[in-house]
């Protein structure tokens, strides 16, 4: 594994992330990772979202560390998908501070998705084909409206038609994440994604320093479901390209 590109720090509020950027980078260094990305939660998450000036402060820390550290640190954001039209909670004012944006759906986010708390998407509507279509469109629109490096833990909390999302992701150069903490794909969904040209990225989603680079659970599933390592961008010493963030359309 070259790097771990989905980790949380104290900038995710309410002790959601346990450690500082420095502590996470030291952990990455100690296990021999070459790269690390910090991706705290977008500001619309009611509990864990970052504060207003968090990315600005984090940028200063990351720049100083990259001047002296062995591990290359990227500053990203795990933005929330917040509307059926593919809007995300990336503030335009924050854009200059981040290297990239990843996008995921989270409960407990202020949004225009279903209701403001997204709670009615928990269980009862997960298998509703109409809701799945809405969710699929939301992800596709998000990739058309924003330059997104990767989609985090797809199929967690809400379901999509993974094949269609993967087709658009492949066309946009957006990776689909294989997340060590949240891996919710069925075997058929994995096959459907593999039938497209999409590429994957393996991440820990670490919320503490000791979990940086911890991907053993998801690696077992990758082998079990027969995902070829060549399809994983941060494997086998390959140089990882993370698409920089920009807003493509409103
Ligand atoms: Zn997440
Ligand atoms: Zn996360």
C-alpha cells in the first residue's frame, strides 16, 4: 500500500477523530506509508463537521509538515452529498486550501436529500427502487458538478445502482473506495463494478493514529470477491493521482 487517503483528525468535532494531523502522519511514517491524506467531515455534518476555519488552519500545518516530513501529506475533505441534485458541502471559500475532495453520504447531515436529518433513509427506504434511483442520480450529478477524487463507502446508509455510478465514475476519473470500516458491496455489485472501467482506492477511514493504514479486513474481502490488485490505484507502489477539487457547474 502506497498511502492511506481517508483519515480523520481532531478537526472532525466531538472527539470523532482522536488525533492531530502530526500524530496521524507519524503513524503513517512508522508503518512505512509514503503518503497520507487527511479527510475530515464536511461542515454540514451536525456533529462531526469541521469548523469554519479548519481547512485554512490545517493547510498551514500540512504545508509545514511537507517541508520536513518523510510522509507526503495531502489535505482533503470528506464532503457530504447533501441534495438529490448532487450538491456537496464544499464551501467555495475553502477550495484553495484542499488538494482534493472525496464525497460520501452520511446520516446526521443538514441536507435537502429526503428530510433534513436524512434519518428516513436509514432502513425502511433502502430497498425502495424509487429511492435507489434518486440516490443514483444524486451521485452521478455530484460527479458532473464537482471534480471528485473518490466516492467514500458507497452503499453505506443509502443504496445506489453501483454499475451506473461506476460507469460515470470511470468516465470522470473518480475512484470508488474500498473502505476498511464500511464495506457494503454484494458480490454481484462487485462484479458489476468490475465490468466497467472504474478504478478503486483502498483506505482505512482511520479515526485514530493506531488505525492508519489498517486495511486487513477489506483486503480479505478484496481477495474473496476477486478484485484484481491492478484495479486498485494505491497498491503495488503505483503513483497515485488524486484529481484536484474544482466546481464544474452550479
Ligand atoms: Zn464517511
Ligand atoms: Zn470517513
